[in-house]
C-alpha cells in the first residue's frame, strides 16, 4: 500500500492536471440562522470531482451545519446548494433521496443504528435503496466494504461493543455502501487518539484514491486536514475567511488565519 | 443480515442544532405555541400520509411493528380488560340489586364493556405502553442523529419510522379491543358466577339479548381513530425532539399525556357520531 505522503502528492499532482474537472458540489451565498443566532452568513464554496476540501474553523462556526445543508438535512434561509448542477433547494424528501444516493455522509459521532449489528448497519442503505439486488450480492458487498475499512472481524458486534475509532470506520463503510460520488465527513478524527486519527486519515486517503470522489471534510484538526485535503477553507463568523492550499494559508497576512495556524 | 431499527441505548447527543430552536420557543407566547404545534402536527401528518401511499413500501418494518404494538400489548390489554370486567360486575350487581333489576346484570356488563369501557380502556393502556415506547425510541434516535443517518442514506424516515408505526397502531387497536372486551366479559361472568351460579352460555345469551352488530362494530372500529391518534402523536413528539436526554424524557411523557388526552377527547366526539349514525 502507498504511504500517506505518496498518495497525497499523487492527489496534488492529479489536481493540477485535472483543471477542468466537473464541479460536484457548489454552494453559493448560503445563509443560515437558528433563532437569533446567525450561523452561516454568505458562504460560497465549490468542490470538483476527485478533489478534497477541508473546512476548518473554531467550534460553533457552522462547519457541521454547512455539511447538513449540503446533504439537505437543513434548509438554508437563503442561497443555493447545487449537486452536479442541480439546485436542491426546492426538492421534496423523495426527490432529495435521488441526490443523496450519490452522497455518503460520515457523522461526527458515526450515528450508527444502535439496535443493529455492524453488518446490518452497513447493509442498511443497500437494503432500502437496492431492493432488486440479490441477498448474496448484498452480503458480498457488505463484507467487501467492511474489509476495506478493516472491520470484517467485527461484523456481528453491536456498535456499543466497539471503540469510537471503530465506529467511525463502520460509519465510513456505511457512507460508501451506495458507491457515492460525493463524500461528506464531519470531524472524522474528533475524539480519537493520535494513532486512531492517523489510521482514519490513512483510510480516508486510500478510499478517496480508489473511488475518486469529491470530498468535503469538516475538521478542526489542521494536521488531518493537511494530510487528506487538496484545498482548505477557513470559516469564521459564518463566512469563509480564506480558501487555498496549506502553503497559501501559511503565507496569509489575515490576523485570524495567523492566530488559527499558531494555535493548531 | 435483516434487522430492526430502534434505539436501545444512550449515545452521544447531537451538538449542532439542538440548542437554538428551543431557545426561540421560549420567546413565544403559549397561544402561538399552541397553534404552531397543531400546524406542525398537520404538516407532519401530511408528510406521513404522502409517504405511506407512495412506494417503496416498508412491509418488513410494518410486520415488525404489528408484532411490537399488537402482540406485545396483548397481555396488558387483557389484564386491564379483565380487571374492568370484574369491577363492572361488582359495581353493577350492587346498583342493579338496589333498584330491583338484578336480571339485567349480564346485559349491563356486556353493553358497558363492548360500548365503552373495552375501547377506552384499550385506548388508554395502548397510549401508555405504545405511546411512551414510540416517543422515547424515536426521540432517542433523533438526538443521536440516527434519524438523520436514515435520511442521509436516502431513506424516507416518515415512511420507514412513522408510517409503519401509525399504520400498525390503526390496525392493531380493534383487535386488541376485541381481546380486551373478551377478557372483560369472561371475568365479568366469573365475578358474577362466584356470587350466584350462572353458566357462561346463559350469561352471554342474556347479555347479548337485543344486541346487534351495531352495538359491537362501530365502538370497536372507533379505536382505529384512537390508534391513529396514539401513533401520530407519539411519532410526532419523538421525531421533533431536541435537547438530549432531557428531551427524550419530555418526548416520552408528552407522548403519553397528549395521546391519552386526545383519545378521551376523540371518544366524546366519536360516541356522539356513533349514536347519530347507529342509533
């Protein structure tokens, strides 16, 4: 298997060659408030196919809300979210389903179904979205996904019987079940020890390399962001302060960027 | 690989958006909140109804809920029905003997049980057991983002979680009511037979003398409305929960309180309608 550094450099190389890649996710002038609390205040971002964008920022700056808006779990107050050019703002739940089949979402706390085994958790999207698929085919797919994230041995365990890092791996396998074009990761390394964090980073890189998805990773872990992303966006007070690669962030003269990097 | 979706344990609580809406609610006056609650309930019902009649249908989950709501409520309903039958028998014997109408005792028990006590006792027992269960289960799934995960997996949670539970409540309520009625009548007879020997055959013959299907079917099928109320309110309260463990507790309590209250209120209206159309 390639090292993280090799894969990272390959990805950066492919990004430069693939300048005309299709825009998978585009958000434009997104505003969102909860009551009197303004969370997003005109965020605009775009992510191309095969690209990984890390969204950084302090806690409570609306990073997770941004992901929830992209997948349609929240409705924006104003602004648009487009998935492969299709505006998702006016779609009803079943129409959104067709868009969501192209997307995989890893929740911050994995959000595994706690009454189902690891195997049933990963099989869930297949059972409800690919009903015509034969059971043996589904079983094979689940086994393959769990092998991919190194969790094949825990197939029959309940989510409560595995560690936080393992739950994230299972969550990742579930997010990949429908072979998505877009992967949204909400704090994939939050609450994990440095070794588990590195393993998750390694896994995300490997999966992105194999599946060539557009990915958005929300994190406050600068090291993880630097490892897995081609591009970084720093959020503050509901807006994007700076967007670019790590070197561009380092060279920035913006006070908040300097402070964020200093404390990361 | 098949499995059921339900919440069985506490998990990390959702952090992102759980705080703001309740804070906003505090600023509203109770009248506004009251009307907003009904408006939201109406929208929720519309979402569920639309999801219930459009494919794909979640038959596997429906059958699991029929078992969960129906078979597992049966012992409780039977016990409550039996106790009601005994109490009715003792009370009616005392009153009717006082007024010299002891021969009407079987009819008094039968009519009381099948007309009113059977359906309403079943409604209240099911709203307690099932309302709290559904409310707490869905609330727990909501605060641990499991419902969001279902939605993110391109599955309609109104169809998978709400429509199946509400439909199961509607379908099982008349059957549970019949079971409760039967237990009430049997124990009513036992209570009477212990005081004054009377065969069960005689008790039933006397009790159902002059009764027809209009005495049994409308009161039994009115419990479908009770089932709709219990399922709808419990799912609604569960799926709109916010605020972590305290929110789960509030959802379970409010599911039971509101569904019991609305079952009693609906009974008033339904009895009037039944008397109007089936005099």
